[in-house]
């Protein structure tokens, strides 16, 4: 029985993705991560210093996804460390606070900072989702949905979600959306690096994170 189980586990595909959570001071990055990873929420605000980390494990049918979430302090946009923090990330959330328009204006600056410092092996920018947080506070964006869709197209976001860390709204959905997109891009990148015609023997050394090796 256990041998059988071990055999089954060996068939699972494992993914480890570094995902950045960025955006201005106090928009709710830490609250979103705490809600998503620990199912907790607090009204108290304590600014993040530098960067914090959290790990979320998703067990899907035959795949395990480990999301390494990098909770980067809002104040870091004015520092020099973001280049270091962004390194090797596969995806990002850029968060703004629907009650503070200046935090929405800053979204473009965060996106530019990200794209200027990081790109994927295929030369594209990493999958980035826009989060309109604190939607429990009113300021419905849904009426503005078309505008938001256009904003995403114009600025290279793969999509946007209204979220509330307080009311636990849409955070899981936004994360699933990002992860699915990262998985699709990962396959594309691997295909461009490893042509389909490559001999299977070349994979016998089991490249790390090579899709061909984990089939
Ligand atoms: P920095 O670490 O300074 O960059 O801020 P942050 O983006 O991590 O903000 P944080 O998560 O600490 O939240 C700031 C404040 O907003 C806290 O008082 C939270 O309780 C509050 N907050 C966060 N998310 C929500 C939300 O969805 N709704 C409401 N009403 N308040 C929220
Ligand atoms: Mg924080």
C-alpha cells in the first residue's frame, strides 16, 4: 500500500514559484498575504520593513505548487533594493487601495520599476495581476470595469481583481489566476529553450525545472 502511495507521489509535478507583492505603503499587501496564507486579518497597521516572506502550498490534482510570496515594503520603491528582491520572480501582484487615488497612480510606477529590472528568459515581462484592495470600503470599480480592462491592456497586466483582505474577497481567485498563467508561460519558455525534437536521452540527467524531465 505504502509502496503504491510512494509511486503515486513520485508522479506529482512540483513547482516552486517566487511571486512578488508590491504597491504603495498601507495598501494592504501584508493583510492580503496573511489572509491568503494564515486565514487571519487585523485592523492594526504595522509597516513592513524591507521584505517579509510567506509560503503557500497548493495541492492540485497531480501538481503541487509552492508559492514563495515576497511581501515588499511600500517604502522600498524609493530605495535601491527592489532589483535584488525582484530577482528570479515568476509573477507579481501590484496592489492599490481603492480609497486612495494616489496609490492607483503609483501602480504604473511600480510596473515600470518591475519591468525595467526583471524579465523572463524569453524576454517578456513577468505575469502581473492588479489588485484593487479594500473594496469592502465601497468605491465600486465594477462599473468602471471596462476602463480597468483597458488600463490592464495598456500597461501589460494580465488581469485585475477587486479584493478585500478584511472580507476575504477574491484573493484565492486572483492567486489561482496568476499561478495558471505562470504555469502556461513556464511551458512556453521551456519549449523555446528545449526544442521538441531534442532526444529523450539528453534529459536523463534530470534538469531541474525541466518539464520534459518530470513527465
Ligand atoms: P506596507 O508594509 O507599509 O507597505 O503596507 P501594506 O501594503 O503591507 O499594508 P498592510 O497590509 O499593513 O495594511 C495597511 C492597513 O490597511 C492595515 O490597517 C490593514 O488592516 C488595512 N487593510 C488591509 N487590507 C484591507 C482591506 O481589505 N479592507 C480594509 N478596510 N482595510 C484593509
Ligand atoms: Mg506590509
